[in-house]
């Protein structure tokens, strides 16, 4: 007799990026697929020393369960960063999560019933589609322009009694665009007058290598906003440490949902992370990361212009991603198949859309490759595109 699974699983897709990474796992493949930090900036030595120091000083307490909300000193450090950004946040509003992606599951458990409306950028973060999709929402995708989510579409979507709005205002995944200061204020004004709770996801904000930092959307709608953050992109994704910051009226329900999910996030990692960040490690670490990612981004934009001159490309001021649009009539999925044969991988854009579209688009990650590999990878993509067209591309 076959095993019957829950109906909620029928329409939830596998993670497209995870599947692409399997295809790109061969060592000869240059992968622009995953959202990976450059491994040379993962601080192995510093993390190892912090682990040893923590175990020597704290001992078994660092390997016990901790409070569901997380390490109080680490939570205070996170709250202090929001206060510095102009938000009136207390430590009681912070929950440490097992990666920021866990926040989507917690918020969906607390706020969504099947059929509730969720407004997302079009395109948007794959893992959010997967996590929120388990709770069977109705999607309301809103297109982006060069300043962020489009206000005409957002106004119409929020008017339909939406429950959640997801925005990624800094170096959006997958497009790399950032919301302008004026667009952030406009979005906040709409959220204040709506039924929706804003999820402001910001895993990339510390990776700005060009232009001034801009305030969070939540500063204009603090009572209707939940902010997500992560240490994965700036220190180490394998530690699986993120956080959420929510209004006090949601905190009790979020903590109950967290307790039901995993009791608490990994305790030793929280002690280690607090030791790093309270010791001003980020102030020493981030300038080199930003400089390198700026060079890698510029190298990828230059290579796209040289080898793929009729392909449109975003120009991010930070983060990890470029977004490409192929000429009319070309398929990024077909290009992916040919590119893998040439030894280069990326993520076709269709995976980032909730309701279809994006057949000519694709996402490239620049942070995980040095400049020479970036140039060679784009050259291989051009050869694959040349084969798809049956034409010639400059070498």
C-alpha cells in the first residue's frame, strides 16, 4: 500500500538552486549557481580560536540547550545594530534562528492560513517561495523596476487584504537591485495603512561596496514589520545562524512556534558568534570582503559586456548577484542545458517566479569565483549561447 502524504506537499517544489548545485558539483564546472560567499573569506582560524576559547571558559554550558529566543548577549548585539540604524528595538524583540530562512517558516506558522494572500517581488527569493508555499498561500507577485517593487502593483495587491508582504530591499535576490530611499518611504506608508505584515529580509546589507547605505523600510512602519538578518553571507553559512526582529505583540507566538520546531538554535555557535562580533571582528573583516566582491562584480559585468553584448545585465551596488535578460526568443533553461555541457552553471530565472514567467532571465553569483574564473565562465556561457543560436560569438 502506498503512503499518502499531506496535501500541502503537492505544489511545493524542490529547491531549484539545490538541484542546480548538484549538476554543478563536478570540479571542472565553473559555478555561478549558488549564493555562496567566497571561501577565502570564511574565517576558519578565527572561528577555531573562538570555539577553543569558548569551551575553555564556558565548558559544558556552551553545549547545553539555551533559551528558545537565543543567547541574550548575541541578541543584545543584534538589537544594538538596529538602534544604530534608527529603529527603537529592544532585546526582547530578537529571536535567533537556524539561518534566516527559518524565519519564513516561523512567520508563516504564526500568520498564515491556507488561501491567505502573500505579496512578493516578481521575481523573488527561491527559499521564501518554498518555505511560505508549504502553508498554501495565494501569491500576489508584483514586478520590480530599477527603484524596487513597483508602487502601482503593490498598491493593488495590498488592497486585496494581503496578510504578508516580502521585500528584499538591499541587493535583492535574485536581481541585485536596491530600493531607492524614496521607494522605501512609499512602501512603508502603504504598509502602515494595510492589513499586511512586512517581512524585510536583509541578508546582504553589510555587503555594500558602492554607494551610501539606506535606512530599512521598517523604520517607517515599525509596528507592522518583521526584519530578518543573517550571519551566513558575512561570516559562515555553515554555522546556520540568523535572526528575526518582530513587534512585541507577535513575540509570544513566534517563540511558541520556535519551541515546537527545534527548541533552540545551536548554542555553541551563538557563543562563538557573540565572541566574534563583540570583539569587533566584522569591522576588520568586512572591508576586505566588500573590496573583493566589488572587483568580482565589476569583472562579471565587464565579461558580460564583452562576451554577451546583446544580453541585459543589472549593475548592483553590493550583494552577490547579477540578473541577466536574454534577447527575445531565447530560453535560459535551454541555455543552462548547453552551458553545463560547456562546464559552467547558473540558475535559470523561472525558478524565482511564483506564477510563471522569466523564461529569458537568469541569475549569476559573482561572490564565489575569482576574476579569472569569472571571465572563463562567461566565455563558456557565450559559447553555449552561440551554439543555441547557431552563430558566432567573440572569443
